[in-house]
C-alpha cells in the first residue's frame, strides 16, 4: 500500500539509499533530498515542522514521505512551506517534491501533491504557488494534473546558472 507518512525511523535506511542514488546523478540543483548523514535528520524535519532552530531566512515546513508498505521502500518526499519569503516567491513556492531515481513517471508526484493540498489549505494557504524549471516538463505535468495554472515564467539564477522558472498557482 502506498501512503504518505511523516518521516520516521522505519523508512530511514530506504531514504538513505534514495539520497545516495542522487549523489552520482548529474543535476544542476544537487541532491533533492536532505543529507541523512549531517545530523539527526528526523529531528531536523521535526524542527522545520514546528518552525524552531531554523537557519536564517528559512521558513517552517512540513515534510511527508511517500512509502510503499509492501516493499518497505521510500519513494518520494513532499514539503509544504508554511509561508513564502521573497526568494520562495521567485523560486520554490509553497510546495516542493522529489521522487526517488528509478521511480519517475509512475504518478507518484501527482499522488503526493493531490494528497498534500488539503494540508496546505488547513495551514491557511489560500493561493498556492509551486514552481519548476522551464526544462522540467514532468514536474509541470504533475502541477497541471492537480489543477495548477501557469501564471508566468521568470528569469532566475540558481547556483550560478541562469534559468527560467515556471510559476504555477492554484486557489485552495
């Protein structure tokens, strides 16, 4: 059974495997998962959920993992940021998600996003923003399947690279 759960010890080893798989994958933005070896990962997620001990300029966020109970396997992660900064308004938005390598194009991003929108609404987010790079049609499809509408495309510089960011919006 596939389900969204809060990060937990039961799936931590599978999460580490997913993190490690991205280490050799060429990505401009680096590894989409948090480094599980840089401190207590589960405490870090809990701190973000409760908006405590955050790095300067960061906002509270809630994280869920999509897991397959039958295979005891971590499949993906989705985060809802509790508010937007000026930076997140340009790149990042309210929600970010990533799927484990080898599990792309199976509908997991669409599933995670659809199941997370009620939580975003409960946080008081009435107009939800999600962004993706212009050259990421898979992520754009996930947003569109969940009723997000392309608002605009804005230029950004991320990690020294000039990119175009698509900004998608949805009224919740």
